[in-house]
C-alpha cells in the first residue's frame, strides 16, 4: 500500500483541545449514573452534593463556551 501523504502532518491545536474537553466532560458525566440508580434512596446531603457538582460542571461548560474553546475554526 502506498502512503498518500506525510505521516507527520500538522494538526490544529483545536482538534486536541476538543478531544481533551470531551474526555473531561465524559468522565464527569459518568459520575451521574450511580447517583441516578439510587436517586430515591439518597439523603438530602447526597442531593445537595450532586447539585453542587452539577452547578460547578455547568459553570465550567459556560466558561469554555464563552472563551470560544468549542468553536471550530477552518
């Protein structure tokens, strides 16, 4: 098989940034599944701690959106 181009071509840093942000938010969303399975068995402390976690997650997402980290540049 003949190669079509250089194997060491340059990638835009935006590609890596979006990948890292996806991994970070994907891992944080995984924390929601165990909480959702035992939602009605939790106490108010668990509810408020998860509410604070989601609030911080939302603030981080808004910060990234306002800084333009999720805009794809051609």
